[in-house]
């Protein structure tokens, strides 16, 4: 008994279906199948083999009943004509019940066993009243299925940026996880509008070649590694994974593109992160020089409160003001040096005289006159 890989349903399910007796089907034939959902229309993709059986071992299967007949085509067209009306009725019931959900599509199974309603919602919805109303309206079993934005694209999208039908609507059974790391490794543009698919998420095709890129990158020294090549010692600055080439910087600061086979040995493995050139020396303040910083001096800077506004006093300034003399008359007179005769001795201080206040350690000593 032969088995075939069959695609069926508007969600493009894949499964292994066995044929009756000695029936043989060709690729692309439209057939009537019996799945776990009921009687449906399917399309033969290929005869099953070990690879397909290993990949679809958990997918639901069934049996291929017969090839599609003209009567089946007429019945299918009649069902499609009713789906539009059933979708409008479902939306009216959702609006009447005030449910926070968005209907995406509706599928009426070929055999009439059930109607599947696909919807979007951020929260869980209590749709029991909706199911009762739809079951009484359509006289069949109602199945509510919550989907995501990628499944919405699978239902409604047609063609991708490549000009071909979207992958999720042709051959993908499950949505592969895609990350920005895959786009960066393949050096794709990081513009979200160019690497996003019809669903608004990262394109699934970024996943296809990622494993190959990872295998090729393992054979290359990481960025930042110190290597010895045919032209001498150098440091790895970049990688061209598909062409197996390295951008290196030699000891005389030349940047050269070499093949991986030209690397003789790896002296030190880098971290793999892109390195930049040496940092430029920090510029000095516009009103100060480098010598001021070396001497510990303070450069002239505009006040924080804005140009022309004084800086608010700090606690250290208040303590310095308390130590400083209050009046200019209290300052000790400057000492005059003479080369001819020594200064006269000061008379003995009287009891009422006040001794001069010595300068505080924080004040600069007065300069002497020569």
C-alpha cells in the first residue's frame, strides 16, 4: 500500500496519507482525503520516503479516498460561496456580544463536519456564547482557533518580496525561530522594512542558510585574533564567510583581504566582536590648556546654571569664608625687606592691643617686595 505526502486545508497542513489498494497518484493531483477533521480536499505533493516519514512522523495522517471528480469541484465551489456569508454572520455575532477579538478567516470543511473560525486576540476570550450562536446558525460543529500574526500572513498573504508565493503558504509546516543574529551573520541590511516579511516579523528565509554560515564560520579565526599569514603577522578585522576570506591589518597598518588558507597559525584567538581603531586623545577644554590639567589647575568653565548666572555657594566655600578675615584692616601688613638696615624692633604689646590674626593655611602668603 503506497503512501503520499498530502497538503490540505487553508492552513496548508502536511501529512502522510495511505492510498486504497493499488491506487497510484501523481504529483499535483487533487484528491479527496479523510483526515482527523473529516472529509477534505487535498493535493498530492510526492510519494513518501524515509526522509518525509521522519519529518512528518508526528503529523496527523489519514487515507486518500479518490481523485477529485467534477461533482466534487461543483460542491467545493458551492462551499466557497457560502463561506463569505458565514464570515459576515460570525462578525455580526462577535460585535453583538462585544468580544475583544478580530476574525481573520473561516473554513468550511468539505464534508460539512465542522466550521473552523480563525481569530486574533491578545487575551483569552470566553467564546462559549459565540459558539452556541454559530452552531445554531450553521447547524454544524464550530471550532474556534486562535492564531498569531504569522499565521494570519499564512492565511491572507500571497507573494513575498522575492516575487514568489510566501513560504508559509507553500512548504513550511512550522514557523522556524528567526533572530537578528542570523541577519547580522549573513550581513543582510538591518533595515526592518527590508528584512521583515508580510507578517511584520523577520523573514523565514533568513533561517535557511544560517546553519551553513555557522559551519563555515567555525573554520575561520574570530575577529580580533592575532594570526601569522604568508605576508607576516596581522590581526583579523573582518570575515567574509561565504568567500572564506579575512580582512586583516598587518604590522605596518596595511589592510589586506586574504584567504583563510593563507593563515599559517593563530597566535591568539579574539572575542569575535568587531574591533575599532585606537581612541582619539581627548580634547582639552576650550579655555584651558593641557599644562593646567597637569598642574592640577582648574580651567575656566561656564557656570552650570547657565551663562551669566553665578554658581550657588557650596558648604566648602562657607567654611573657607569663616576662616578668612572679615575686614581688609585685619590683614597683616606686608613685610618690607631692606638691604641697608634692619627694621626697628616692635614695642612691647599692651594689654589692650590685639595681636594680628595669622593667615589661614588655605590662604596664599603675601608676596615679598624686592
